[in-house]
C-alpha cells in the first residue's frame, strides 16, 4: 500500500509545485506587461512635445547632395564634402528658425489665453471651467494643449500632474511658469486672477524683448546670406564667362583646396552667426 501511496503523493506534490510555479510565472508576466504598457504611455506623453527639432533632415539632404556631386557630377571629394557641410548648416539654421517661429507663436497665444483665464476667474468661474472656456476659443496649436488639460481634468487625473505634463509637452520657460502657478494655486489657494495677470504681463514683456533682439540680429543674418549669395553668384559668372578655364581651375589640386577652404569658411560663418544671433531671453 505504501509503495503505491508514496509515488502518488510525490507526483501530486510535484504537480502542485509545478502548478504553483506556473501561476507565479503567469502573474509575473501579466505584471510585466502592465508595467510595460504604463511605461510606454508615460514615454509617449513625455516625448511628444508640440514642436521638435528635425535636424536629421538637413543631414540626410546634405549627404544626398554629397553623393550626387561625387557620383553624378564627378565633383572632387573635398569640394563635395564642404558643399555638404554648408547645406547641412543652412538646413539646421532653417529648422531652428521654424522652431523659433512656432515657439514665439504659442507664447503669444499663451498670453491671450491667460487674459481669457483672468476674465473668467474674475467673473467667478472655477479654474477647470475657465480652462474649458479658454480652450473653446483658443487657436491652434495651443488649443490642443488646453483640450488635453481639460479632458484629463474631467477624467479625474491629478491636477498638479496634468499641469506638470503641460510644461513637459511645451518645454519653455513661460509654460513652466504658467504650470507652476496653476499647481501652487491648486494646492495652496489664493488669488489666481492677480497672479495670472502678472504672468501675462511678464510673458508679453518677454515677447517684446525677444522681438527686439530678433530685429537687431536680422542685419547679421542678412549680411551672411548676402555674402553667401555673392560668392555663389561670382562663381556662376566666372563659369559663364569662360567654362573650360573655370573647370580646369576647379579640377586642379590648388583650385580644389582653395574652393574647399572657402566653403569651409562659409560653414564656419553660418555657425557663428547662428550662435550669436540667438541669445536667451
């Protein structure tokens, strides 16, 4: 009898232990999937700002230009590389200008939104109602950000977390100040209308100073573009006047390195003007 019960009990114990480990492994896999989904949602919220740099497009275009010059036009390698450098720097500068324009636009819209919030709060509306009213009349792109805030507040998310994520989606000093003010007021209370009015005046003063700085830096940017245009225009005129002689100079070792050196200096000039024409406000 014992010879039958002992193997049966041992088998049952082994099956029970196996079943326990299988259930533990299954629960662990479910927990890992849930944590991965939460992590992916957090990353999607954190890494999707309203505007991003696309400098890699300029690098791809520059690389394509270099390949086309080398293999299609049989251009010397130093000249092709320096032309690619100039194209990449011009593309990066254009991308930075587009980002700067979009940031200036949404900052101006934030100042207008704060005026609407001040009027709504002064009339007795709650912060959530004031945000919903501001989102209804706000233009793009700030309308998307306000709609996201209002929707998450209505779903019951923590208001400080919602305000903090606004400053993550729009990583700018003015939005960080706005989000911090809303979080502090939600936690501690106080006169929100007067605080928002002061922030609105601060944002408008900042925009005025930024526009003045951009107006003063336009001369340097235009000078750089004119110098680049004149250089390429003179090269085109020289080629038009005597193409064989220009091609011989272009293919000679001295001409190759002189032209490459001139193009490299143009790239350095573009980088320097881009650096000094964007001071932080």
